[in-house]
C-alpha cells in the first residue's frame, strides 16, 4: 500500500471510528418508551428481532464504558452533527462497511487509527490535503488505481503519486475553484497545471 493511499485510509477511519463509537445508546427496554416520539415508535416497530437484539447489545457495551469515555464520545457526536448534511450522508456507507469487518480486521484498523493520532499536526494537514486532491481533482485516476490489476497497479501508483506530489505544491486557494468545474474542464485545467509544477504562483492559461 502506498504511503498516500495508506494515509488516506487512516483519515477516513478516523471519522468512521469516531462516529461509530459515538452513536447514542439504544433504549434499555425492548419496548418503546411511553414518551418516545411517533417517529421513534414507528422506527422501532420496523426493526426485526435480530436488529433489536443488536441494539440491546450496543446499549450494554455503552453501559460498560467509563463515564469519561462516554463524555468524550458525546463530544465527538456533537461535532459530527455540526457537519454539513452531505458530509454526514457520505459517512453512512463507510460506517456500514466498518460494521461488516471481523474482529481481527477491526483490530488492524484500530492500530492504524492509533498511528494516525500520533502523527504531528503538520503531517496530518498534508494528508488531509492529499486526500482532498485525490477525491476532488484526480477522482478518475484514483479510481482507476484502486481497480487496477497487479500488472498495472505499480505503474498507475507511480503516475498518481507524481501528480499528487505536484499538486501538493500548489496553494489550496488555487486548487479549490478547480473542484467546482465540470469534469472535462477540471481535467483540462489540472493537466495544464501538472505541466508547470515548478511555477505554483502562475495561473493556468
């Protein structure tokens, strides 16, 4: 796994892990509380017995957490609730993917998450920029790299790493407007920008 891809995965995991752990606990009783809203009552009625059992298990895990840990998770949840709706919706598939991981895979992810937390702020900021560039300015190349076979993977990794390194030299004020362009126009401007990586202050013609 390349350093940039590994770091990007770590960033995504930071969000996923914090949100997954910070979900509010389910109701203690299997029956809907008398003061629950009609919306909550309807959602509870639609749950299968297996889903209700999973909620009860989540509640028991929550109850076993130390008080300080619960407060930390509540703070994380409040921060996540302040995200724009589009960003919150984008986290849904990642959380579902996390829930499907086995115990060993989760442990590996937790170790990577701990590694991410120990990175210096400057390195975290660079990784955040790299992930933004991959997803907003080089989405086609990034997707092709992820889907490439063994024979093509190294070649595409090198090309993608070179493009990423060149764009990281550019100021974000210059790059942000490019992400709002239509795909064809964005690719054209980015290609011109990559042909002059040693001139970060000069706008593309």
